[in-house]
C-alpha cells in the first residue's frame, strides 16, 4: 500500500465521498469502507471526476490536503504520459516545445511506489519555505552563526561540505529536492544566467541566456547520490529512493513537467507563493 495514503485527512476522504457519490447512504458506506481498505484508493484516485472537482476549488487547501491534491495531479500526469507516445519538452532560446520519445523510461522510473510517494511529499514541502539558523564550527570553541533559507540550493550545497551529520544529510537531500522541484515545476526559470535564473524567481535576462537544465540535472543527480550514501539515509529508509532519484533524475522530472504545464499552469504561483516574490 502507498504510504502517502496514511497522510490523507478525514476531510480528504469526505471530499472523495462528496465527489464520487450522490446519496448520503453511498457516501457513508464509502467512508466506512475506505478506512478499512486504503489499498482501494489505487483505483479510486484515478477517476476523472476528482481532477475536475479540484480544478473548481477556489480555496483549495481549505477543502483538501496538499497530499491528496498532488497525488491526484501526479496520477493524471502519469496517465497522460502512458497514453501518449511522446512528451513535450521545453528547449532552446525561445522555450520551444519539441517531442521527446522517452515514455517507457519515465514510466519505469516512476513505477516504484516509494518514488511516487517521495514526489508528492516533495511538492508539499515547497508550499512553504522556511529560514533556520545553524552554528558552524570554525575552530576549537569557535562557532559561526548562519541563517539560511531551505530553498537556497547553492548555500545548502556549500554548507553541507562544512557540517557534520545529521545536517550534512539533511542539506544534501534538500538541495537535491530543490534541483528536482525547479527542473520539474519551474523549468522556465532555467533560461538565464545561473546567478539570476535559479536564485531569482522569474528572471528573464535573455542577454545572459544559458540553458541551465542539463547543469541542474547533473547537480541534482550528484546531490541525491551523496545523500543516499549517508548512514542517516539508511536509518530513515531513504537510501533506496534517493539512489533511484539520482539514477533517473531526467526521467523523474518529466511527470512534474507535465503536471506544471497542464494542471498547475494557472495555479503554481499561488500555491508556491514564495516563487512569485
């Protein structure tokens, strides 16, 4: 059974009941049944009605949890990829879309439940960005205080080289998540100079254009690989999924690209508000 199902709220199950059934009797029966058999969600969550209903919600996360929302969108994105022979990918100076024939590789990369669960939790983690303070040792009895954002890929990567566990693992993993999140949900921000395209939210400095997509993929693969080698990754049972993300980074981002282009296109700057500042 998918682990992400255990994070669904009672409001999520009520939303499913209200969307899929008309009579109160059927709704009650569904709510009783689904609590006893979460595995049944494997089929229920693929229904078209759910996607249509989420699109109609104004105050989205007042009605359902982000876990259910992103699970529905991820499923739909994978169904689209499975149905089509190619995936449209943005390339070049003018962000032109071209067909890329990697359907089976993408489906294979996303086949493990642990990968799908990880992607849903990753998306949820970026709804809100936090700042935190750490103390870095500079010598015997000497510590340097540093406040950083958990969306600063470059700084997290650099500090990971200077800190011990558990911070090293946490920073490497988060930096890898940032690389995958930007590559998947905000690929349009990869067009521009490195210092402007990634650290500024909507940079379009065409005069400094460099296609950063391939570089970010390499960075993400390396970060996930290093994180997977940590003893903490094994302790948290994350070593396998992080290794899969490293091995399949270019394919793992494709469902997120489809999600962003087709289902989040009018909402993503509202959902991920920090990225529009």
